[in-house]
C-alpha cells in the first residue's frame, strides 16, 4: 500500500501569505527475487526436469513469469497473483541429446495498484541430458585364461567420466576412451 506524504508550499509577500498542500502517494520499492529447486538434474525422454519456483519478491502482488520459450524478449508465459511455490517442467532440447539446454527464467514482480512499480529478476537453469551407461565386448567375450577383452564404450550424456570395475580381482579403472581393454585371469581354475 502507498504511504501518504504531504507537501506544502507557503507563498508570501508584503505581509500576506497563503499555503497550498497536496498529498503524494508513494508505493514501496518492488524487489523481484526467486530461486528454484530441481527435482532431478537430468532429463530423460520419459520424464521432464521439474523445477519448483520459489518466489521471494517484496512489495508486489502480481507476478509474470517468462520461461524462455520465445527468445530474449520478456513475454509472460504465466501470471500469478500470489507467491505460492509452483512447479514448472523443462526438457533437454540439445541437437544431439548429449548437450546442456540452458533456459533464462525471468520474473517480473509488479505492484498492481500502480503497475509502473515493478522489478525484474533473472536466473538461468541448465537441463542436462540423461546419462546412459552402455558398453559391449568387441573382442574375446569368451576364451581361455588369461583372456584379454576389448570393450567399446557407447555411453551417452554430457561431460561423462567413467569407472570400469571388475569384481573378480577388485581392479578399477577410470579410463575414458571409446575402447577399453582388460585382461581376465582365472587362476583358481588352474590350481585345482
């Protein structure tokens, strides 16, 4: 609500005076602010990334949200009249499905009593692709000990790191190439 201030002017000359008064209504400064919480970091074709929008704006009672579907210009995709948290769905739309999709979220917080009183807050949100671990042996999937096998790594995702594990000898490797080689040695069978 506006706070009312009174401005006065006293005009005088030759012992005569007159006073004029007027009221000035000043609305509080609007401060747009929000955060979001993602339910998961990675998008999959079956599940969108759900982000909960948390509006912490001050001195506003109308909220226009722009979720970056139409370029850089502000266009309200959703208008709210309260600060209740709500969910919004995002997808990863990178060309190959392995990149990051970045959206710019804008919140315009408005005092609806005087819509020239507003503020805009902006944040970006990154939507990562789903990580899919995939590999197959390309040489020697079966044979005599010691058996050297080459695997082809066909995993998908963004910025992947790898950890190869072999339960028979507790060896691990973080090798990250497209192919990986390991030697399996069945010594227990040869000692019987």
